[in-house]
C-alpha cells in the first residue's frame, strides 16, 4: 500500500470502504488497520469527514482542544451536532465545560469511590460464586450487567421510571453516533425522550444522597444554574451503564479466548489493574467521537481545513502497531497506561475511575472463585458508537 506524503486536502487519501456497515461495526479492526496504513489522515468516501487512526495523531488531537473543539458537536450527523440551548458536558468547551464537568467528576474520583469498593466487590463476588459450576450462561445478562444495573444505577439515583429507561436511552444515544440516520427513527425518539426527561426530572424524586441529587446541590450553592445542572446530569445518565457493561463483557471474552492470560492473572492478582487497562486498550468500547476544526489543524504535513469534521478513532489508536507490539494480543502484563480507550485531554472520561473499579472488583471476584473460564461464540453488537458483545456464552468452573 502506498505511503501518504500528502500536504494538501486534495491529496489526502480516501478510505473507500464503509466503516458503518454491520459487518464493519462487528469486526472493525481490519478496517482500522487499513486506515492507519493509508496515512495519518484519511477522508471517508462519500462523507465530509477526516479520520485519524494512528495513536500519536489521535492523542495529539485530543490534547488540542483550542483548535479541535467539542462545542460544535462530537458526533457525525447534523442532528446530534446541532447547537443545543444547554449543551451537555461532552459538547462544551472552555469555562462552561469545566463548570459542568467539575461537579460530576468530583463525585467519581478514586478517593470518592474508594469506600464503595468493598460493597461492589461483595455484590459481584456473590454473583460470581452463584455462577461457578452453574454450566453455560450468558455472560452479559448474568454477569457483565449485574453490577451496573444494581449498584451503579442505585448510586446514580434516578427514580424507577428513569432507571428502567437508562439502558435503552444510552444505547440509542450512542447508536446515533454515525453519519447515517436512516432506520434510526426509534433511536431518535428515545433521544428526545431522554432530553425531555432531563428537562423535567424533579430533584425531590432523586434518591437521597445519590450522585444525581448531590449534583443538584450545586444549584442551591450557586455553582450551576438549574439548566446547566440538567445538562451535567446527562453525563451520569447516558454513559454510565452501556459503556461499562460492554467493557465487562469484552473483558470476560478476552479472558476466555486468551486462557494463558487468565492463568497469569490468577497466579498474579497484582496484575488486575494492568489487565483492566489492557482490555480497554484491546477492545475499546467507545469507537470514536469527532471534533470540529475551529481553525486549520496540522497533522504532520497534512493541513486539515478550518470547519472540517475530524473523526478520532480510539479503537484504532489502541491497536496501532506503531505504538504497541503485537497490538491484537491481549496481554495482562502490558500495563498500557497511555491507552486512549477513555480518551485524553480535557474531555477524558469523567467516569473512568468508576469503570475501572467495576472491572477490578469483577476480576478480583473471578480470581477468588474461578479456576477456568470458557467462552462460546459471542453475539457482537453493531451499535454505531460502542464496540462490544451483546451476548457471550461463558462457563465458570471452580
Ligand atoms: C469502560 C467504560 C467507559 C468508557 C470506555 C468510556 C469512554 C469515554 C470516552 C472515550 C470519552 C471521551 C469523549 C471525548 O473525547 O469527547 C468519555 C467521556 C465521558 N464519559 Fe466515559 N466511558 C466509560 C464509562 C463512563 C462512566 C461509567 C461514566 C459516568 C459515570 C462516564 C461518563 C463520561 C462523561 C460525563 C464524559 C464526558 C467528559 C467530558 O466531556 O469532559 N463514562 N468516556
């Protein structure tokens, strides 16, 4: 394949394949490799999108928030990128972004979460113990979803009608992260539903002491307006379940298909934090987001013009052979502290420590109760924003 030496927009290579077909969404990794090999920047055929797939370029882009801004949307269609009256944290820049982020992120620091570790471990440990010797079960419904749907949705604290909709809303919101909105009427309706819900949710109905309720205290204390608080709340409601469920499902699958890595972890549990990072590197749940080039942006020799939509492919950056040796292998000793599965820069995932905690206690429970993990043929999801398994048959033996 020719190596790109492009310097002008016209010379930027075009990636001819469609990244958004069901087949590509289910196994995006060969597509990512072709994008990386075509050059540091490619244009997606038929779409007005410049895509970056190499680690160093995605990382630099995420750390250039003054040029590559989020305030004009981080999706790939005009509907999601349209200016909102009260844009969410992920769709804000500068001072407004900091104001929305701080009260959410403050509740999700390692220190703030530390006293939840034992409680979360106990919940997941009891579940793992029940599954050992129980034969083949679906690892997603019986295990990966368990902690998020019990502990996490309780901690977020929405009343029952909100809690029961959180999964459906999140799946719809992420699925709209594609350029093509045909056939997505159901998802659009779900997005409108959640937007309406966030506008109307009554703080008095939120669980006492919950993260959502604590967020509303910022209004009383004058740190956020009521409208800003509702915008910040979407950062707890939309990304806190599906992402971690997929991350745990992907982790279970990796342990099953790389049995030597499971044995290494079992004999050296100190590797648990590294195994969590490695699974998010290897099987990045959030596929991509985008930025808007507020002024010309340079990637090496390539000048991306002002006004361009720039796609940052986290899942590709994490498999970049320019950065990682044998990137398609899942290696629990790798400890990829730089991996981009949670992003980087000012928009780096505000729930990262919670996600890590959930994955760590799951691994701790597996190490404690399980001798071997077998996995069967999974059903791979085709959500346009999230990569992961919708079902993974697993058998845990003690
Ligand atoms: C393994 C699970 C997760 C993954 C892989 C993930 C991934 C990401 C990524 C890649 C971003 C960066 C967005 C950007 O660059 O524009 C992000 C942002 C964000 N995530 Fe997560 N996430 C996860 C779990 C969570 C959880 C559990 C929560 C909430 C409790 C959460 C809340 C957020 C919020 C609020 C943002 C926006 C941050 C900002 O704009 O400053 N995420 N996440």
